[in-house]
């Protein structure tokens, strides 16, 4: 079965590079208030956009693009069983993400809750990547044990 949603496997490395660089930029922006010079909006609207810089948006877009490239990259040997593993890992990641959201709903309030909502956007692809790669590791180990 051909899955048209997957991109070629070589984009996984590019996705990792984009993700790591964008995550570093995002951390620098959040914790050290780093701003890329020249990324400010060219216009100023009093009360709305006073010296607004788009560094946060660039970091967020890079993290999302990187995670999606990693998540949707084909493996070298893509077959039906790997498609089933991929589906199960997506299901796990969505369930865990909603579980985290459910818990956060009762634990955090106000602006702290919104900060955790931003981080929770990344839990689905991050958990998928971890679970899928762990499942692939177990599958490869099982195949090598069967060959012995």
C-alpha cells in the first residue's frame, strides 16, 4: 500500500537540523529575550504592535516544520507492517497528549496554563518520534535475534 502523505527519507536529516536550530532559537527567545535584528514589523500601530519582533514566530514555525519533516519521512524499507506501527505510534502520541492536556487543565491556571498549552502543541509529534523510533529499534532487534 502506497502512502502518499510520506515524504522521502532524506528529509528526516534536514528536519532534525531545522528542529534543533529552531528549538535553540526558541529557547533563546523565551528565556533570554533574544531578538533577531531586522525581524521587527515594518509598521507600528499604537497600542497593538509597538516594536514587535517576529523571532518567536520564526522559531515556532521552524520547530513545527522540523518535527513534521521528521515524523512524515519514509523509512528505507517502508511496508505494511511499518505503516501499522506508524499508525499505532500516532494513536499513542495523541492519547498521551490529550492526557497531558487533561491533567494540565486541573493543575495550572492563567498565563502559566497558556505557556503549557504552547508546549503541549509539540507533544504529539515528539511522543510519536520517540515511540516510533523505539518501536523500530525493538523490531530491528527482534529481526536480528530471529536471524541467529
